C-alpha cells in the first residue's frame, strides 16, 4: 500500500479531482460540489415546501389511509421511501471521492446510510408547528401512518425530525451533514476502509470549515449526537421490516420495490 511505501496518504496521487483537500480552496470546492449535489437531488426547495404548509390531509383522507390494510400501507410507504432513497443515491454519486470507491464499498455505504440520509432530509419536509411531514402531496401527522402498525417507529422518526429542525441548519449544513452520514468508515462490510476513511476526513474537514465560517462550531457536537440517534432509528426500521416480511412474505418479496429489497431486506 502507499502508506507502507512511505508515500503520504494525503498526497492525492490516486485521484485526479483532488480527493484529499489540503488547501482552503480545495475545501471550498469540495463543499460547493456537495452543496450543489444536495440542491440538485433534494426534490423540493425549502421555499416551495414552506409555501405548501397549508395543505393538510382532511379527516376523510386520513380515514382512507387508516382503513388500508397493513400490507397495503407498507407497500405504499416502501414505494415512497424508495423514491427518496433513489435521490440519495444520486446525491452520493456526486460526493467527491464516492465514485472512486469500489462497487462493493459504495453499496455497503448506501445499505446502511441511505435510510439515515432520508431521515436527515425529512427535517426539510417537516412542520414543527403541527408535527406533520410532507407525504403524498400534503402534510401528514403520525395518525396517517396508523395502519403500518409500528407506532413506536413513527413516533421516534417524527421526534427525530423535530430535533433536527430545532438545530435550524442551513441548506449547506444539511448537505455536508448528509454527506458525512453517508461516508462513514465504521460501517460493516467495507473492503477498503482506509480509502473510505480518507474520503470521510475530507467531508469532515468540509463540515468543520462551513461551521467555522458560520460561527457555529458548537453544532458539531450536536450533529455527532444526532448520528447516534440515526443509527438506532435505522436498526428499528430494519427490525420492523423483518417483522413485516415474516408476517407478509408475499408482499415483501413480490410487491416491494427492487431497490428497497436490495438495500434493506
Ligand atoms: C423524506 C425526505 C425525502 C422525501 C420523503 C419521501 C418519503 C417520506 C420521507 C421524506 C419521510 C419519511 C416517510 C416517507 C414515506 C413514509 C415515511 C414519511 C419526506 C414514514 C416515516 C413511514 C415509514 C414506514 C416504513 C416502516 C416502511 O426527500
């Protein structure tokens, strides 16, 4: 390996796009491309979502969701989640360094990280005034998800969104934080942990740089705390998914979107 041959690991030799930033200019460029990628894959702009806040589901519409069967509602949500995950995959592809990782490591990072990024992104789609999330074209409270029969997961996810909103992150901070959630060298099943670690360090540097510039260095600690909560939420999601696919194997195996199955099942 390069390290053993005495070549400095940050020399960026393997990477024509300067994967390991050492100058301020490189860090600025890294941040700019992560922010651009976030903007281009975030589906709705914050102002658009702000303008849609008055759109709430009516009592009748909520009734319709609540009278769906467990497997019907799971399938519906799995499709919505998979749409969101697809945008996260697009986002990942444009994080400098991600595409330089092996196919195996890219998939390993997405398997554990894509759901977490969806939950980070959920805070943009969340209205803390009435605890609702933009889902299926309108804002929905927890009661809309009743027929999933996993109230504890839904409550925890809404709680997390509420806590994220309280941090009042800018779009740039959300972008860098999302990238850091995804590029994590501690994930299981990585082939080249060292390479992931170097990309992770560059993203960390980017986030630190942005927080410093915004005079909000104290956020870093809070963001690391949020990452721990994210991990527990995602294992709860996996637990619920295993429960569901045992009870409704047919729906899980033939009606869930292929990407959802590939990443989570
Ligand atoms: C997250 C941000 C994305 C857009 C988006 C799409 C689907 C939404 C998701 C957001 C938030 C979480 C969500 C999901 C659909 C179902 C899911 C509301 C807004 C809830 C929490 C139910 C999860 C059920 C699983 C256990 C199947 O850019």
